[in-house]
C-alpha cells in the first residue's frame, strides 16, 4: 500500500458463531479484548493513514473501545439496511 496505494481499507471483523453453521456449535467467539488487540495491531502495522474498519453491528455498545483501539471507519453503517 505504501508504494502503490492499492488498499482502501482493512476490515477487522470478529467471528460470531451461528448455530446453523459448521463452526457455530463448537467454536468460541473472541472476546472484546481480543478484538481490540487485533485492531490495535492493525493500526500499529498499517500506520495512521490506513482506514481500519470494524463493523459496529457485531459489537453493539462498545463503540468507544473500538475507536480507542484504532478504528477510523465504521463501515456497514447504512440508512438502508436494518443492521
């Protein structure tokens, strides 16, 4: 990205288990600390000019922690979709 500017954004999306999928029944979801650590590492590695996104619909009520960890792009926020 630093050389050619090809990457527009990086999405850090936490896994959410779903009962009707192969991973749903037995997989543990990462906790909020894991998500924030991953966002912070992406920010450190990719630098201040990269857009780091974490979908807010997957982490309701903890928006300040996501911002504090390093996101600068909410992504997925739309007046058209319900989530």
